[in-house]
DNA sequence: TGTTTTTTAATGCGACTGCATCGTAACGGT
DNA sequence: ACCGTTACGATGCAGTCGCATTAAAAAACA
C-alpha cells in the first residue's frame, strides 16, 4: 500500500538538517522553511513527516542522543581494534574526548545539545529526554569506574562512585567554555589528563 | 536640558524584565512587546532606551554578569560578618554554592546564562561578553586557591593552578544537570564537598 | 507662560512564523 | 488497467515579529 521511501530514514535526514541549521545559524533559525531548504525538500515534505514543529525537534533530540552514543561506541570499538586490550583509563579518556567539542561533528553536537538545554528550562518534554540521555551516559561512566576499581587500576583511596560523576560533570562543564572560546580543547584535555593521573595508577 | 528619569536605572529595570521573561517563558519569548508588558511599560519605551533588540540583550547580559558578581560579593561579605575570619575553604565553598542554581534567583540566573550560551554559539558578541565574565570569575577562583596554598590550607601535593579550574568547571558542569532535574542541589553540593575534602586539610 | 527637549504611548508596515488546505505525481495491490 | 494510498509540492492564512513613524504628555528653562 505505501510508496517506496523509508519513513524512518527520511525523518533522520530531516533531523540532520535541523542539526545543520542549529549548528550554523542557531536555534532561532530553525523554521519549517529553513529546515526544508537545508534538507533539499519542500516544506510540505517536512510537514508530512512531522505534524508539528515540536515533534520534529523532539525526534531530532532523540536522534542526537543516538548519534552521540553511536560516535561513542565507534570510538571505543576502535580502541579494541588491532588485538590489543585497552585499559579502563584509555577507554574513559577516549569517551571524555568524544563528549568535548574538539572536532567538527563534536562541536555541532555540542551546539545542538546546549540549545536543547536552554529550551529544556521551559519545555519539560526536552528536559525529560535530556535526563534520560545524560543519566544513561552517567551510569555507564560510573560502571566503567567501578570496573576500573575492580581491576585495580585506580589508586588507593579513590572512590569510583564519587569520582566518576565528578569527572563526568567536569567534562560537561568544559563544553560551554570551549564553545565560546574561553578554553582551548588542548587545555581542556590537559585538565582531564591531570585528573586521570590523580585517579589512576 | 530637562531630564527626570535615571536613564541607567530604566535600562536596568528593562534588563530585569528580560530576565523574568527568559526565566519564566524562555529565550524565544523575549520579544519587545513581552518585555514591555513584563516591565509594565509600553513598547515605545523599550525602543526608546534600546534602539535595537540585540543591544537590549547585550546590555542585559552585562547586567547579568554584574548581578552574579554582586550576589557573590554579598555572600562572601556575609561570611566576614560577625568578627570572624572565614577560611579559604569556606569562601570557596560559598562562592561555588552561589553559582549553582539552588534557590530562586540562582535558578533564574542559570536559565538566563544558558540561554545566552546557546545564542553565543552563533553570535560572537555574546561569546565575547561571556568570555569576559567567566574568565574573570575563573581568575578570582585561581587566585583564591593560590592564597589557600600560601596559607597552608591545601593538602600536600595539591596544585592550585590545576585544581582551581577543575573545581570551577566541575561547578559549571553541575548547573545544567540541576536545571533539568537530573541532579539534585543537595547531591551536587555533596559532590563539591567531597572534592573540597580532597583538596583541603 | 511659552518653548524646547525628553519620555511615553500608539499605530502601521513589511517580513516571517507555524499550520491548514489543497492539487498532483507515483507506486502497490487487485 | 484501474484505484487507493502515500509522498510531496504550492499556496493561503491568521498571528507575531522587529522596527519606523507619529503624536501626546511632561518637565526644565526662557
């Protein structure tokens, strides 16, 4: 009965257009027309896949969470690549670097996320989705620290349940300053490494 | 030359109206008309004091920086109150608590700041102002840590130049999660205290 | 009191917004 | 080959936006 297009793939294409608009011209520039132009389709197409603008943005937010997680998994998988077993410290450092806006995609993701954070202060739906996404990463971070503690990679007296959130929120706190040019990515990574030196043997 | 009203005071009144609009209905709701209604004046008045919307927002951003600094100074001055000399740890902890959205004013300030952060990703003027404001607080934080080190309040082996930015950015990283309800203010303060226990004797 | 200048208010305008309403093209099932 | 459903594009509409224009009100100085 349907035609031949992949519905979900079309929605993802439009979500990517939303990201491009936010990343280049900001959250305020996200109009149905501009998203359509960015995606190379007509406005009717956008309306066809998203009955309302907020639904488009909610889908885009979920898509962004998946995108970050995918980039995270890919980075961690690359460390496991050529037959070598990475240490927990290497994994945690790589995951931290992924969340910092150091390269092009990372910066776009950070811009989109901070825009949704701002919108979430007055739109509970965004806040709920952000909570889900960030709490998951936080949980994984804590689990990774506990594993490091179990493997004896942490220094004596380091509490993984206390230091894992601290490192995670420190990373989050570095995103904004990097975005506005207050802190350079190299300095941020140096700060992270200093903390890792303190936590790991 | 007749003049009856205090120009600067009027502009501050309008800036407060901007904060109220952002805090209650979000950055997108900041229109000249809504700001005028919030301030209890007409739209022509807003236009008279700010020839363009962006100038109003730039002034509001500078005003917000002053407001945070004022609240910070007031909090620190209160610690110096009844003839007692507060420790550097007490001062740093108080300053940290001021920057977290724990009470009403703190939450409004955090909402406004995150909104400007988002806007700063595409508007360099905002980015520059934010850099100035945050770098100043960062400088003060580092100076306070150095003073703590000079007074011997820090534990052995603690580098103030490395740990001061870490604590500062950790605090910044806690703001967003508290705003969206991912983290409770009490938990955030507990996390800060755990770090302070590590840094101070 | 009359004049000048600032302050405040009211209104209009072009542009843009999200959304609804069409019309049409294209494929799948029968 | 026909028809129904889906995909998609074009256009209209009520509302809002920032900003310009205009005028009235009010206070300081002549």
